[in-house]
C-alpha cells in the first residue's frame, strides 16, 4: 500500500458497473464508480465497512483484494492491493479473438468462399 496522504490521486474513469464485495465474512452486490487502476468508489445498500477493513471486489469472475480508505453512509473508497487494468473490468471487453468458425461471414448470396 502507499502513503495515502502524500500520493497524488490517479485519474479515474466515471463508470456505473455492478459487482460483488466480500468483506467481513459476508457478500453483497454493489455498484462500482470512479474506477482507476489503483482503486474505486463503491456504492452499497448497507452501512459501509470501517476504514482499513480488507475485502475483495469481484467483477466478471476477477477477484481483486482491497482495503477501505474512506467511508460515507452508503459509499466507500477502496484501494486495490495490486494495480488492475480498468479496461478488463469494463463491459464489452473482448477476451481473446474469436475463432474463424464463430466469426460471422457476410457475403453476397451465391459467392463461393474462394472467389474474392
């Protein structure tokens, strides 16, 4: 972890994503906001956890350990244990390239595969 008081804040992307947190032995569905490679703001439907509480954020099967760095009533800020690639968490992220068989092939009716 870094010294939070002397570290400049990294640029964050304003997002509205869903995810799940595991903290203190319980799981909860949450909204993810203001995402960056080092942290995010979480919106919860219950009271936010204590500052310095460790937890895990889960999004699209990826588990990211974190610690709570600030809190308000239903929002709290988290700092990831390791930097994350925020693009991997955004919707529509392609995982690998599609195989040739699964790729749609649009062509004029009657045109053979080898005739180009």
